[in-house]
């Protein structure tokens, strides 16, 4: 602009000089007045933001399949849960902190590996494509508009989208970074997660499955096969006497293991001709060991009884649930987050 104005001023000065020279040669001729118009430059219009510009780079990163997200949310039962989620080449690894209890889950090769490092145990399940980590299918998002609203005590801009499942998603941005996501269901129910870190830093060993842990799946030789039983079930520093340690060996027709963020368990189904005697003897033995009845719902043909005690680990309990009918009974023994309540 300064150069433009300088050129205009120079032209005016040159014109003045030429006019002065003409007037000195012929004083009787009238002086022709010359007016030089100075053009006013047009203001440069502000560029119009592209639709969805707030989250374009964020969604591009999520769709790339390689990212790390550290986020937290509030669960009605467990309180605040924080998760580190890593994604790369179709695999996911998540580290969840639930009330101080750490659980690792790896989704890879159409399998889900639930890893309990404290107990050096890996549970293997078939992967459920409808229950995968992350924010779901991001290719079916329809952009609605840009707005601003309250999120975690701050007024932040967000891009609004809808998807084919009838959900509305708000992606909140704070200083160009993803701050969180609010999901609104068709029925109006809302959930939200606060994003603490969002980047592409993926540790090299984050998807490794520990090879020296006990691995339990349907094909493992070291899981519970039908000939295998034990006198006690071990859960860290806790042990639960098995029913067969009290009543003797019984035929096992099924078994299972499982676990989630709330705890882990083993399960046996026994066939016996003395079901009532077996259960009464086991309950009496456990009560003598300090266990209490927490549930009792008998009927004429079947029923359920549960006994429990406190774990040696604070905040955890040990439970044994016995479900029975006139031909067999199922015993599930496990360690869970919770408190013991006496059955009334």
C-alpha cells in the first residue's frame, strides 16, 4: 500500500512540474487545471471457512486408523474411568483404569485379548465387530453445522454431525485440539468423553500379547478341560475352596472362565445324584470359614444360592454362586469389585 501511494504522489509531483514549465513559457494562456484521481483499494474479504473446518484434521486422523487417544468418562456405577486407546493397521489396544484397577484389552486378528497383568492371565474371545473400540464408523457422518456450547465448564466451538444410527455427535475443539465428544441418542440420552491427549504416538510394543502368561481360550490345552478340577480357585492373593474339595469329585459337563472391568471368575457345571446334600455340605463348610449367605432363592425344582466374603484386597469381594435344578448344578466362583451385603 505504501508503495502504491508513493507512486501516486510521484505522478502528482511530475504533473505539477510539467504544469509549471508550461506556464513559464506562455503567461497569457490560461492554465488548465488537471485533476488526478487516487483510486481507493477494495478491502480484501475474509475467507469463508469450509463446512466442518474445526474437525477436518481431527476426523482425517481418526479415519487414517493410526492414532492415540487418552480420554475419560463418568460411569454411573464405577465413577470416572480413564482409557488410553491406541489404533494402528486395524488393531486396537486399550488400557483402562477403573477405580485404580488396570485392565488391558487388545483387539487384533479378529480376536479380543483381555489381559490381567497382576494375575498374569490372558482371556481370549472372538472379536465382536459391533463392539469395537473408538468412535464407530466415521464414514457415515453427515455434517450439520458449527455451533458453540458448554463442555466441561468451558464455552467451546463444536462441529455437529449425525450418523446412520440416529445419533448426533458434537466434536468440541479447544485451541485447535480435540477437547471431547458428546453423543446424543435418538431418545435424548447423552454421553460424553473428555479427551486429554490426541496424537499419533504409538509405542512399538503396545499390541504385543504376553507369551509367558496363562492363556485361556476354547482351544487352549492349559485351560479347564473336563477331566481337570482343583481344590481351590486362585485370584491373586485370594483363594476360594472348590466344592469338590468338600464333597469329592463330581462329573464335569461344562466349564468356563471370564472377566471384565468388574472382576474375573471360573465356572463349572457338575452332574450329581446328591445335589442337595452337596450344596448344603459346601455352604456349611464355607460358613464355618467365615463366608455369609448373600442370596437365596430356592423353588420346588431349581434355585440359586450365593455366598460371599471380603477379599484380602481392599475394595474387592469373593463370591460363589450356585445355580441348580434336579439334574445338575453350576458353581461360579470369582473376585469382584464391591461390598458384601448379608441376605435378609
